[in-house]
C-alpha cells in the first residue's frame, strides 16, 4: 500500500503498533474547529487520545519536543469536543507515539502524557 505522505505513513504505522499491543482503533484524524487528534483508541474501558509525531531530523528537537504547549491545548480541546458527543465520559488519557523514522522497530510509546 502506498501512502500519500510521511505523516499518513507514520499514523498507519502507529495504528498497527497500537493494535498489536491490544488496543482498538476507534477513529483516525478526528477534527473539530479547534484541533485534531491523530488516533483515538480504546484499551478496555479507557479511551486514549493519541498524538503521532515523526521527526527524522533532531536539529530542531526530537519528536517529543515537537509536542508544544499550543499543540497540547489543541489536543485537549479536540478531546473535549469528542467527549461532548458521548453519552457518558469514560476514563481517558493522552498518549504519544514517537517515531524517528518509518521503522516499526524504532517506535517509542509515551503513555499518559500531560496534555495541559
């Protein structure tokens, strides 16, 4: 399968990785007026909002450093928007999948990052 860009390839790789860890992907590229969430997954009753970051060049910081305060605000806003559409609010958390390359062997999974 040929993907249109590296971002889409990174998100597909992250989704495959999370599914291999037993999570279920609920949505991809959830967008609202104030933000976007790359992946929404579930782990049992827990809803997980996942930010996927690919940085092959560390000159301007690595993948983790690219998740700025402004990006965290947009993630939190989009998550609140998504949750407002549900009948009940499940336990939830924010995770990040960090990639230095499009290599499944080089995935770093940060669980329960601070999104404030």
